């Protein structure tokens, strides 16, 4: 080995010798710069040391997870957060660099019939799948808002807000709406979309489980435990205040493969949302985080 190295260096003469050492110096400078960036500036260095893949989130204890749950509503800031490392993404609206932005800002009120405050997002990626997502969002939220603003009987209050995150190759959008119609309970709806930039498709919960480097069984156990706890807490509250929303612990909706409402944050946490208002007139909701 030593002889081979010596022969290699002996073969370097003139310009070749200088180019070799210049190349070594440049490699050292690049490595040093990457090391400094990863150590002091890269916000996910603790969970993505090599700066590849997604940020999967640091481990949090039960108290910290509960704090994330209690701050769930504060996520809906009608803006996108996170760092995108993918270059060359073709924007649907080239004049806006944001990968998600507010495309409809509907604020309207008739004191007799309705109050609408809806910020509705656009996925700013020019692909077939992204356009399908945008069409679904428009149909669900924009068309509903417009319908409400044409009402001439009863009183309806409708609000829409969203949260959006970029985590390397994944864009996640969570949209929350509240509908309060006269004579009915509040209906709280949450819809989510998790778009893979490189594969131009929506990701399943199992996809995110794999990206998080955990297992379906572990996540299923977390869901089961959290829903059972929510069920027991709801019964305790109902005994004192009434108005129990009965959860069916045996329902297939809590199975990983049946879960449809979830999103990945820029900090690497997956929020699984069971918004019962998606199907019923209720504002009850359970949030599971892993």
C-alpha cells in the first residue's frame, strides 16, 4: 500500500502536481463549509446529520407531545414553513415563489344571513396531480364559501384557515374549516394533502411511517392508546357536564390503512387527525402525534 502511494506521488510532475494539491485543498474547503453549516446553521442536524431524506423529528416525551397537541390550532397561520432543497420545481404561478400560498381570501358578511372568513390555499406546483389537489380544495372550500354567501335565510358562520409545511421532498397542507349553521351544532372539518415532489403523487400514512423510520405496529399502538385515553376522558367530562361524543373504539377508521387525515410538519412530526366533523355535526377532534 505504501509503495503504491509513493509511486502515485512520484508520478506527479509539473502542472499535474499543482492541480492535485489544489483539488485536495478545494475538497477540504467544501467539507469544512458543509461541516460548519451542519453544525451551526442546519436546523435539523440532530435528526438528519447527513442532510439527506426528510427531517424525522427528535424524540419527545409525553409532556412535550401533549404540548404539541394543545398548540394544534396555532399551526393554522395561512402560510408555509420549512426549507425546500429541491431546485427546478416548475411553479403553477411563476410570479409567486412560495410552494403554497393563499389564492382565495374571502371576507364577507351580511348581518342577517352569513359571515365568511376563508383563506384558501393553492399548491403552487405545475403537475397534473397538484392541479387535481387544487381542484379538490376549490370544490371543498371555495365553492362552499360562495354558496354560503348567496344564502338568504338563516344565519351561517363559516371560517377556513390552513397550515402548510415543506420537509425536503414532501409538501403537506392541512385545511381546517368551521361551519356553524343556525339551529345546528358546529361542524369542524379537517382535510389534508401530502404531496411528494419527486414522485408527483400523494403519500399515504404508511409512506410517512416509512419516511419516519418507524413501523406500522408502533404507530397503530400509539393511535390505539391515544384514542382510548380520549374516550375515557370524554366519559369523565360527560359525567359532569354531559354532551358526550361517543367514540367507537372498534371502528376501522382508527386503523393505519384507513386513516386519511394526517400531515408532516417541517420539524418532522406526523399529526394524525380524527376530525369527527368530517362526517357529523360536531367539533370534536382527536390528534395523535408521532
